[in-house]
C-alpha cells in the first residue's frame, strides 16, 4: 500500500457485530503485529509508531463500539 503526502488510508478494520464494549485501557497498537515503512528521499521516521501515545484515539461507544486510531506523520517527524 502506498500513502502519498497529505493522504490517509484505512489499513486495518475489525468490526465484530453486536458488541457492547467500553475499554478505557484500549491502546491503538494493541492489534498491530507488523508494520514496515519505506519513506522516500532517504528520510527517517523519528516518531515511534509502536508508542500508543503517538496515536490519536477516538472512541464511539455503544453497541458495535468502534475504536478509531490515527497515526499522523508530519515533516517534523522526518529527518535526513
């Protein structure tokens, strides 16, 4: 999968049916097994993708609760 600058893509989705679930300890990295990233122009990502504090977490509670996680990369997160 390629994600261009200023673009976002959904790369994982798990939606169990009829779940009534609230977990205050949910971490966005909980379901990640492996991530490989390649960044062009010989830049290095300095932001740790496996650190849950680096993710924006949104929750939609209720039946079919959803945990929405976003990992945002800015130019400040990249170095040569």
